[in-house]
């Protein structure tokens, strides 16, 4: 069992279900940089490792305009329409 806590409000954690896990990762993957400092450094390394481990995956990078707000609806729709998987990364 996995417990996921919402860091924005730990007083009453929200129950969340994990997404279905795929047995074979192929297709298009989005790497979303939320624009926190050094997040792009982390994603650079991750992208390099994923390209080696997942040669059948096309990786596309996206960035939020600011980490302080949710991604704009147009960006979310673009990512959703063009990708099979998303990794969202942040760093400080």
C-alpha cells in the first residue's frame, strides 16, 4: 500500500489512487519543468537517462511560466494531446 500526502494541506490528507502502470513504456513522454530553480538541471540528467533506458520513447520538454501557479489550461491540453506519459519535476 502506498500513502500519498498532499503537501498543500496535511491536516486532512486527500485519498488519491495511483495511475495504472504500463508494462511496456513506448510512445511519447512529456517532461514538465515547473520552473523552480535548478529543475532544468534535474530534467537534463533525467532526459539523458531516459533516452538510454527507453529508446522507443520520444521525449518532449515543456515548462510552466511560473512555479507559483498551476500550468495554464492550454499547456495542460497540449501535453495531454501529444503525450502518453508525463513526468513533472521540481528542484531547489
